[in-house]
């Protein structure tokens, strides 16, 4: 089945089961467990379904508790913690097999005017001058056969790395990554769909940036890499079917964990969202 922007939006949409309870389906993207960005985005959709449309999400903070089972739908329970004069707060728990696999706290804010400033976007080549990451992956002959069909399948997002490096590269590099992102295909005008897709995309290539100074790949069998917690702040409106520059750096790692942060800019330099994540980057020890 084709996996384009429309299919991604459909994946992130949820089936209402009961008041404040929703169910989401899964898609295998080659991670052998539910992609963290999928649960993050579906939890956001569940929370927003219980909030008035004039209060878009401005921040969300999630913790990954257990690896998700691809063969089982995820059920989302929404707690309506507060409905205030300007802000609304929700908590979402994602459940599989009777256990919490993820929880999310999200805050929604009535749109208002205020003081505004932002950092400048880096000067980078335009996406038209860069190769899609999927093409870089398909050109490699060292992708394991067991994973190849999943890793080179069509994607709903077009990633174009500024440095032309794919996730399998094991050269020692600085802990910084920049890539252009846009959906494959046009999206509708629902702002929630665009925010959910950004949340989905934000888990891609974030914590693995912390592997770069160590010459490690996320597919290295000696590495155990997993998202632990993830935060997104939405600053201004945007569209995911228009090019966004994702600027990521990983300022620190240690103790089996790495920390990374990212910024999303529109093509004309407007900073629209910020993200941060800590993840497990543990080197597996040989069994005695």
C-alpha cells in the first residue's frame, strides 16, 4: 500500500471508542517496534480531540515507557486535567496489553499577540540541490537483507540531508545534522494534521545525531538506541507539505544516554517549532 502524506494522516487519525478513549493503528517503518514518532503524534491527536479548535497545542512532553508491539493497536486514554481561561492541559496514556507504553502531557493555548523574536536560520543549499535520503539508502549495497525491504520502502516524508550522509554512515562526524523535510504529496488545511505530522517527523534522526562523534550507526548491532523522552514546542503556523529545514545538534552524551535538540524553519527563515529529546545510546556488552 502506498505510504504518502494522505496515508500518514490516516495512520495518525484515531478511532473513538468511548468518551476520552481512542484507538490507533500501527505501521512498520523498519524499526521492528512501533516508531516513537507515531505514538507521539497519535497521542497529540487524542489530546487535541478533547480541546476546542481555537486552542492549538503549544507544547507537548512525552515519556517512552515500553517498546510498542506492532501487531496490536494502541489505545489512548485522555485525562482532562484543566480548562482555564487561556490554557488547557491534557494528559494522555498509551496502552497495549494492559500496560502503559507511553504518556504525554500537552498544553493548549488560546491564540494571542505578544512580543516576538527568533534566532536566524542557517545558510544552507536549497532542497532542489540535494539528494533524497531514500535515494542514498537505496544506492547502498550493505543494507542487511532482513531490513532492506522496510528501510527502502516508500516514505510519506521526503528527507534531504544537507551533508548528503545517510543513517548507516559510520564516519566520525560532528554532532550536528541539517535536513530539509516535506511530505510526499499535498495535505489538507487542518492545522492539527500538520502539527501531528511534524511531531511524527521530529523523532526521526534526532537522538542518532548523538552517535555521530563516536562513529556509530543506529543500525550497529552493538548499539541499543531508543527514545526515552521527547518534547515539542510549536511557535508559529506552518505547513508540512512545504519545505522545512530541520536543524539538529547533540550537545552532550554520557552514562548511556544522549541529548539532542532541534529547530524547524520555514523556507523563508521563520522558526516554527523546537524539539528536544534524551535517548538511550547504550553499547551492548559481550555476554560472558
